[in-house]
C-alpha cells in the first residue's frame, strides 16, 4: 500500500502514478496544497 513519505498517510496507486516519481510521493493531498501538487511537490 503506497503512503506519503511526509505524513505517512495512504495514497492511491493512481495518485502515485500521476503525482509521484519512481513510485514514491513526498507530499499528498493531506499535507500539501493542490497548487503545490500540480507544481511538482509530490515528486520532490
């Protein structure tokens, strides 16, 4: 089950596919703003 590396909450496989990098996400909807996610915050 994929989790956010920042807050350790569950993220869906689709979220990881769209916003992540190499199967990992650094921030999720719970710990980052939508605008930040679209700017690449999840992949950092």
